[in-house]
C-alpha cells in the first residue's frame, strides 16, 4: 500500500493546514453558502486533512458530507454503491481517496448531474501545505494559462531529457486542457494546480520515453529506483526495458491483457512550485516543477481496464523548433518572467 505523509502527529502543521484548506475551499473549489460538498476518503487517506476540509466548508456555510470507506484498487475502481449515489447529489466533490475514482462510472454520473469535481487523491497535510497553502495560486494559474497558449499554438513538439528521452509528436490542432484551473464550471473535473495536458496525434508520437521520476500505479512502484525505458511507435508502447522497476511495470501492464493499456492517453506538463521532487503520491509527482508526464491506458477517447502515469524529470522541450524549457528550467521569456514574479529560485 502506498504510504503517505511524513509526520503522524495530530498537531503537525495545524495552523498551516487550516490556511491551506481555507484556500482550497474558498479560492479553488469556490464553495458557496448552501452548497452540498461531498468529501470522499478511504482508509489510506489522511484523516487530519479530511476533518480540516469539512470544517472549512462549514465555516463558509457550505454543507460538508464526509464519506469514508475501505481502500480499494489504486486506480479506476468503482466506489461502493452508496457513495456513488451520494455523489450524484453533490454540488462539489473533493476526492482524497488513494484508490481514486476518476473516469469511473460514478465520476461520470456525478459530472452529468452538474458536480464540480476536484481530484486530490492521496493528498496529506504536508502536501496540502506545500502545493496549495504556500503557493501563489493566481501566479500559478497565470503560468498554466501561458503554457496552455504556447502549446496550443504549436504543431511539432520535441522532448529530450538527461536520462535519455527522445520523443517527437505533432499536435494537429488538438485541445490543450488546463487541468489545474479553478472549479468554476458545473460538470467539470479539476485537478491540483500546476498541470496542463493534451493528446497529440496518436500516430505521430515516436521515440523513447525514459521515466526517471515516478510511475504509479502499480502499487509496487511510485518513486523509481532506476529508470524505466518505454519505446513508443505511433503512440503505443512497443517495449519496456530496464531493471527491477521495469519488470514490475511490464508485469502489471501485461496482467490486464488489454492492448489499450499501452496507448499513450495524454502528455502533461507539471509546474507546481511546491513539488521539488517525486514523493510517491502521483497527484503531486505529475506536478514536479518543470517535469513532463505521460499517461497510458484509459482516456477521454477510449476505454481501458486501468490507467497509469509516468514522470520524466528535467526535460528540454521545443515547440515548433523553439526551446521553451531546458532541463527543467523555463527559458521562454514569458514563462521565465512569471517564474520570477513567483519568486522561484534561479529566475
């Protein structure tokens, strides 16, 4: 089981925790008086954060409802039926469960009913303080909007990394989503701030992805002990090479006996300044500042039996031949200026 948190004491970061959940509830989830806010957590969740979030919802005159259940398979398993039924009546749904339910039938039904969903799977107190409480959220959103605009305007994307990544792809006018935006639209999913994502033309994605940050699931991975190399042909994983971590990943992928698990489902850029390195909690590992992340399996376009995410650290990224990021450091003038305004080291 994924192990969360660095400090078990109840009073750990209690003041900072209160500040972080207030920002989450009021400034990110945009909870209004009278709204029904469902908080889902499993037995692997950090209960301190669950309680603090419920209190913050109540403080703004929202109606907090906490649903707590067993920890199920880590990705894309349906929640218990009573939980799914409750979600359909939520105005806002905040998910802390480690066994996250993003893109399940329960998730889709909640969105169809107009719920605003925030996926914060596996978040603990320490993570909430670093990635929300201590982050300049308006500037973070500004950085995401700028990255979204630059990637949208580009066709050819090339990626390298010190670990050996060499990947080329074409966007072909695809939509680029700012998944870390504010929860201001009914029926929409919102992720932790610090990520944009898109799916290039699948047949154009060619090369080698060398993951040196994190892969999760399977449960046997998380922070990688050694690099895992994925050979990509026309957007599909054709080979998985490396040591023990690669073996674990290869066995897990093959266990589904599903060819769609090997399809590249999305490309994402991570840029939350509260995440300096992978921790094993995928919702923040995808947002290591300056990383690029690749999802495989289930997507908005096709079904698959599960989904996994793989993180590459310190990438260099070219958009239509123009370098915007060099080994994890943004060099595009607009991006660098926003980073300076955020007070980030090295800018």
